């Protein structure tokens, strides 16, 4: 009978337990990678993808050799330093995207190049989806219908690598998300180019331009506006507008409906009282007439997203002899209102009521005829000390002239 050597014969001077004696011989890492790769090809089927199947930078199966280290050290992403761990994991994926000079690869192979495995393929696909929206990827389809990725251009590849650096270092690409400056008209220079609200405003405008009325809005709002008209000297019609610093444009007096506004009429009354100087709505002397309801799809210059506005336009008539104007208020001509641009170059947000017979010209003035000069009295009430100084200056000039005689 053939006798097996005892434990003492395995390694001289060392004890060997039963599991070690019966275990198969250990493979080298290269042998293990070859076996795992063979098993993967057998399980999934070999795809005829030309030279991409022989990419020496690491097939997905080779990443399985890191599983033990990955599990023992808290995950592959936890081994990096700098920015957030999840961000650094995505950075590795971005750096693995081939440049335009190399063949496109599928998500599984991309995961392998990033040092990940097949469990990370959904994360790779998610990252590629974001890059695809940015337009920096060249998307192809493999023989089996699988998506293939590479950078669209050399500049696009530089953008991808820059994003990876931002992720590694924990840097923000876009800034100032808390500031309502989406529709800023000022020229963008320096960090202004990276303003989050301006970026959002630009991409939403492009989406709206591409899709038109079929573009789904991301927000909705109910808006009220008041047409306040006066007949100035010479018979010219003028309309009251107010400059909105947030949206950087003139608008009719009005605003958004709030949840606690019982009706849209209550919204209009509240906005008049909030925006006009020393104005309290008098139900005996003030009248609001609804002119028109309509919808308008546009990109908000405040929030930056495409918004569906439901607008209700009212006409205010009052027995007051005058309205006091605040520093942001001004009267503009019908010509300025219809062209959408004030004489000072600023934009005017206005949609002319299409259902109004005779248009704006057919509207009666909001103020009595005596109110045509009300803007002068409004100046005196708002700036009494300046007015007094002007009067004293004129008196002093008159006294000086009399003394010269």
C-alpha cells in the first residue's frame, strides 16, 4: 500500500495542518487573472470587438484580484485622499475614459481601466450619462448593442480630466447657487462665468430654444399685473412700471400669488399695497377690473428654470389725485412698453392684452385728469429737504439780483 508522507515531510521542522495538506497548490496572480478572465468569457460569451478585447491596461476580470484588499480596507474609494471618497471614485472613472485617438470601450471595460469590477458598472454608466449630457462623449454602439464611450474631442477629454481633478480636490465647478442672478445682463468675466444661476439660465434657454413649446417646464407660477395708466401733458399716455433688481428688468406692478391668498384678486390688492408707496386699497375709491388671463412659457430670470406662468392682468382705476412713486418706479411711454425696452436701455417684461378692444390706447386713465401732474407732488413728498433747499437757493439768487440793482 502506498503510504502518504506525514506532516513532518512537508516542510522540515514546521507543522502543517490538515487543510494545508489537502489544499490545491497556490496560483500566481497572473495565473489567477488568466483563469478568472477565461471564466468571465465563458460565462458572458466572447464579443468580437477587435483590438478592444485585448486592451493591455486591464480587463474587467483582473480587477477581481483586488476584492480581498478592497473588502479589508473599507472599499476601493476609501483608499484615496483629498476630496470626498465617492467623488474620488468617480474621478478614477473619468480618468479612464479613452481620448478621441483611442477606440471606444464599454462600461465593463471602463470599470476595469478604473481599477473597479463588474459590481461598479452601474456607477460607471451613471457617470457616463452625466458626461453625455455635457456633450463631451463620443457615443458608439458595439456589435452586441452595448454602448461604447470615448472623449468626443481632445478639448472634451481635457474637460473630463479637469472634472476629475475637481472631484479629487473637492473643488466646486459652479458657484453662487444661493444668489438670484440667473438673468444677469452684465458681461461674464472671471468667476462670473462659473456662476451657477447664470449657467442654469443659459442651459435652460438653450433647451427652450431647441424644444420650443414642447419643452416641459420645471416650475409653474401664478402672476398678477396691474395696468396703471395716466394721461400726461400733451395727451401722451404713460404707464407705471417698477424696476426689479433681481430679474434686472422693468415690470408692471404685481407679483406671485401666495398660498394664503384667497383669490387672485386678493393677490393683486396685496401686491399694490406692498409695491406702491403709502398705498392702502380703498374699496370705495379704488377699482380693479380683470382684463385678460393667459399663459406664457419662459425661462425665469430669477430662478433660471423654464417656468409656465399663468398671468392675470388687471386695470386699476382710482379717485386719488396722485400716486406716490418710489425710487424703483417710473412712468414709461406706450412706445417703450410695446417695444419691451425702456429709453434707459433696460428690458421691460410685458405682454400686451390681446383680448382688449382698442388695446392699451382704449383704456381709460387710472387717475383723474388732475393726476397728470402728480409725479411732481410725489417728488416733493419723497424729497422735502431737497425741495426746500431748491426754494431757498432760488430766494437767495433773487435777493442777490435785487442788491446788484
